[in-house]
C-alpha cells in the first residue's frame, strides 16, 4: 500500500519560513502544563537514561524534528546525543542554530532507511504518525532505524471529545490533515503492533489541555490566551491531587503515547 502524507513538504517549508504557528506558551516549574509534566514522567519511567559508562553517548532521534527544541529537551532529559530527522531544509537550518545536528531526508526513503538501519538507541516522534496513511507504515520506519534493545516513543494528539470540539472551534481546517481514527490508545496500539517490538506503555494521558497552535492573532486567539491563564492556575492543583498518575478520561485526555522496546537476541522469546 502506498504511503500518503497528509502534509506536503512545501507546507512545512512555508510553515518554518513564515513562522505561521503562534504558540500559547506553556509555563515552567510548578506551573508546567500538566500534560507535559505527565509526558515527561511517563518517558522517564519507561526509558532508561544514558548512564555514561561508555565514552560515546547513546543516540536519540526524532522523526520530524522541526526546529529541534523538543528533541533537545528529551536528549538532555535522557542524557543522550540528539540527531534530528527532518525533510524541511528550512526547519533543519533553524535546528542547526538551536544546536541540533539534523539529517535532511524523507524518513520513508529507502536509501535513508538502509543507511540508518538499527542505528539509534531511542527513536521518537511527537505528532508525526497521525499525518501518515497507513499509520502502521509510519510506525514501521521507527523500528527499522532503532537498534535491537533500543526504545521507541510515539506520541500523537487526541482529537476526540472535548479536544475535537476545541479543534473545530479554533482551527477546523486542521482536521482533514490528521488521521482521527488512530487517535486513541486501542487504535495506536494496533498501529504500533510489530513482532520486533515489546510494548511497555500505550495509553491516553493528560487530564485536559486548553493550549492550541494558532495561525492568526484573531479574536479566537485572544479568547484562547485568556482561557489558558485558567490552565496555568489549575496545573499545580492537578499535580497535588493526582501526582504523576494523571486523571485520564476518554472525553478530555489530550494525547496518547506508545513506548516499546525492540527485541534483541538476549530478550527474544
């Protein structure tokens, strides 16, 4: 079956050239957005940090690494060397300025997959798989470039319940660019199923999330910005009440994540 990307390369070039997305920036420290706090804790519970016992650090990559900021964060969190994979040259140049070495390539390209087969210790994607049809093929390329014994992290948003209504209100034009069918824990697990991979975690996570990427500073943007101040106040309360376990619901949980480990000769059945 042919792979279909709901975004063209030109879309991403324009995105990074024009800085079209306007962020409602999350807070840090105690006021860190609860979904981000949970995401970080889920990863730390399931993916071991590099111990530093060898001279060369383990390598972590992100498929669709964009400006490199997220990859840099997770690399620092896990004490690993970051190497991005991005097919937008504009994004790769921005990542370089942010200190992230980036491979400019289409992650589905056969030459790329051959060159980097079994290469990375951790393969991450954050908001990538839901743009690709069929999603199983998007999951497969993570595994192809992952070392035996390495870890894969696949995170996607959930446009279900409240989050679907939020998207329809704020930016309905984004909905056709996403595969809504895969945006739940059972569907993501099905897409990520592979005999090479041992599932460690696959669940919806987060209690709720107001933040959303906007394209214009219009009335909806300013309304969202005002509502986000409420989220900033609620974040520490949620951390006190639920800690790092969260309070997940089908209606409100804003994201879903899969974490797995690639079988090695030592841990094969």
